[in-house]
């Protein structure tokens, strides 16, 4: 039996996923700009910046009443994915 309410919600989720993809594309373009300005591979991982980002996400998540465990996992995954992306696309100058 098909639950029409679930199907309706899933359509909204699909639309939201498309918007997220657009944001990821914009973020990738910004990361490319940062990457162009890095001279050494050792500059790719900035542990202090990562800690600041995760701290800010936790604060903002609580303020917006979003489960901070979910957002921390999402951001850690995204950060790691972009670190991998930077290593794969780093070009020596």
C-alpha cells in the first residue's frame, strides 16, 4: 500500500536535495578559489579552522533547534570530502 503522505514529503525532500546540490556546487567553486591560493599540500588541512567551524556549527545548530549531532556529522563528512577533493586537485606551482 502506497502512503500518499510519505510520497508527498519525499517529493519535497527531492526538491530540497536539488537545492543542496546547487549549494554544494557553489561551495566547490569557493574551495577551488582557496585551493588556487595554496602553495603547499601541507596547507590543505587546517586543524584550527576545522575546530572553529565545528564549534560554530554546534552553536548555530542549538540556536536554530537542530540536533547538533546531526550537523556535526554532516559537517565533518563534508569537510573530509573537500579535504580529499583538495588533495586530488592540488597542482604544484
